C-alpha cells in the first residue's frame, strides 16, 4: 500500500479509533437483524440479575477467554489487517488527560479495567473490554436469534454487537465473529506479526500503548505513555521515521521548557529505530505534535 493512499484512510480512521476507545456513542433504535447461517438457538434474554440490578457475566453462557494486559494481547486476538490500535489500563490513567479515553462506566454498567481498540484497513473496527466487577447492565439490546460457535450475540444497534467474556468483544457482527475465530484457534492468522518486529524491541508495561502503520510519523511506530510522579513520559519508537517527524522531534529537543523536555535517539539497534522521549506536564506532553 502506498503511503499517500493510506494517509487518506488514516485521516478518517483516526477519528473512528478515538470514538471506539471512548465508546460514548448514543445507542440507536435496535432492530432484530438476522445474520449468519447457524441454526437458531434459544434467544431468550439471560435472567437472574444481582441485587444491584446487574447481571453476572456468567449468566450469558459460553464466554470469550483471552488475556488482555498489553497491546500485543489485543493484536494476537485481532484478525489481520489492523492499521492502528490502542490499549488502555484504566486504573493507572485516572486524573490524567488520557482518562477521557477510558470506556465510560455506563456503557456496560460496570468498570472497564483494560480496553483495546483497533481500526482495520477496510475502516471497520473492534473493541475488547475487560469488566470488573464481572457483572453488567447493558441497557437496550437484543439477543440475536442465532449463536456463533456457541457464543450468545447481543445486538446493541444496527452497527454494533457484543460477544461477552473476558474480554468482551464489540464491533460489527462480521468482525466480532472473525475475532472469536482468531481467539479460539491458535493456528489462525492474527494481526500481531505485522507489528511483531517492532514490539519485540519495546517494553509493553505502559498503561497507554498505541501502534500505527503508514502514518505521517513513520512507516510504523509504537507509542507508550507512563506516569512518573506528577509528570508524564511519552516514548515513541519508530521504524522508518518521516522527514517531517524527524524535523519536529529535533525542534522539540532544541526547545526544552519548564513544562516539556524532549530527547531523540537515532539509529538504535538492528532496526535503526528512532526513539523519541517527551517528558513533562501531562497536558503539554500529550498535545506535543510530531508532524
């Protein structure tokens, strides 16, 4: 794919990624859509709510089971074709500018402790969400008349469905089914190999992690944000950094302020990585543009 072609996708898909990670969209009127070729199963809604009105996750039958502690875990659960992805560990981001990207409590009626979102080259997207406590209140939804591989499919609106578990999967039905296929079959192709070479050269312990390819910053980059006391540290590790991003990084490094400090290291390791570290006031760190 040529860079100038994919940049058009990025311009529109980036907004979708933010919307997906926040998931603050208004759920529209639901309609009983019928998809798939599976035989019809009992579509009755789960019963037995907890005293607080929420339903235990275990009431929904067969559940997804996949670790979600890093962006690598999310990519390993994603079908191939991921253009950009984001991982958030919510508990470590409270009180920072990134807290606004935490999935709202109201979307599931419980806390989303770990979340992952991805945008694909076809502009579709998925979200993975770990819930705690493991009980939820979904508001309006319809149980699809057919299960997928034994999983109950919940229709949230005409464009979004859920398959629940640890984590829950959110997205268009075709995409959440493809995600289930990847999770349940270890031999199925997934999105990790496309970013694997880069991710093997970085630490994956940050509460905010992001990858992107064919961006204005670089052919590929991994961004991590750490909280260090009262300041934030944002590290961007690039393969094939662009000329504009190089110039911008050098400009930031040459103009250190009380609120912002930038260091740049070029030609690191066998991949000739460029590593940009921006530290300081969280607002200034997160608004520092790289192009």
